[in-house]
C-alpha cells in the first residue's frame, strides 16, 4: 500500500453521511475519487471539495488503495460490489474494502470471503454520530475484520472519526451497530414518555429538562433532542425509515442468536405508527407524536 499521505481512496455513496465523510478525506490529504448513483451529486462533490468522480463503481475503485462504501442497505452494497461494474472487478490484490453501510452481519461475512478470494482485505465499519457527526468529523466507527487490515485503515478512518475500534472478526462491526441501535431505541422511547408525562402534568418541559439533565437521567438524546421534541420539531438527523431498516436487521439477528429484545420490538412498532402518520422522514425523536396522538 502506498504512503499514507499519498493514498488513493475511492468513496462510493454520497448521501448525507458519505458526502461530508469523503470531503474530510480529500481536505486532509487523500486523493479521492467518488461515485454516486445520481451523477450530479458526484459532480457537486467535486465542485465543493476537488478530487475526481467516475461513472461506475469499478472505475472509481481502479487503482485505489482503499475503497469505501456508504450506501443504503444489503442490496445496495451488493449492487456496487459485484458484477463487471462493481468495485471488486477493479480492485487489486493488497487493497482494502471498507463498508460503512449499516447492513447485516451475514453480508459482512459474505463480503469478507469474496474479498479474501481476490487477495483483498475487508472491514465492516458502520458508524454512529449521525449527519452532524459526519459533517464535523466526529463519528464513532465500529469495525469487524482482521487486525492487519484495521492497522492499514486506522489513520485514514480517523480523518472523520473521533473513535474507531476493531471489535472482532468480520461482522463484529455490524453486530456492535445493532447494540447501538437497541440502546438508542430504548432511550428515545423513555425520553418521549418522559416529555409526554411532563406535558400532561402541566410542567414546564424545558425547565424540567434543564434540571434533570444535570442528574442521572442525562443522555445524549436528552441533551440534543429533548428541547426539539417539546417544540414538535423532527427534522434533525437520522430518519425513522432508516431506523426501522436498522431495527429489522437487529431483530432478525436476534432471532438467529437467541437474544430476547421485547423493548426493541415494541419501539419498532411505535416507529411503524410514526411511518403510518406520514413521518417516515422525521427523525427518531418523533416517537413523542405517537403518545400525543393517543391523548
């Protein structure tokens, strides 16, 4: 692999996360070539950050030391990895494929095997921190794969992360992301119920938030979403549609490994109610709307 300061990086997927993530790499010394299904988005990225863009995933990956993916789901990943237009067709032995998509652990294991057959390294590397974390370069990255591959990638990953940790073999990053989403689902539901209770009790919700956030009830969700929930504003960050995708992956994995997730399954159904209300693009704190509707 070439010198770290001169690496060629391919970045596939320029959504609300991938666009700024790829931008950090270009701004911090990498030679970045991007691909996006909507070509205009790739051209917009080049205009904003420099670098280059290509017309297919394979063209983007040609000659790259690191190839990074940040797309929607398992099927989206397969569509940009396999086939004559996919990145694997163009990647050379010794290069490294890193998948930032939140996907299934089974897909991660499948990709690890496909890469190994071609002498290519693989890391599953889902992220946490949302759009703001991507824009500010403060993501948390959970990784699965080989230690040697992580060592190759760590310096580059830290150009848009505040934490990146290898947690085990391929699939471990995706499993850790499932743990993350289980925690978020429970905390957001608890916060929604607390704000609903405060409103029904006639309390000044903001005053209550300011008070209890100094004690044991404090959480990232309380600090960042409590006030906006009280204001009925739900256009911040991670959408309900994407959370339901993640929870479906999590609940499916739980059926296979025997984990019991009653709260997660219940919150998933509450998110289904938000979708039925037309709130699929609202952020995950919109659980409060389900409680308010029932009053």
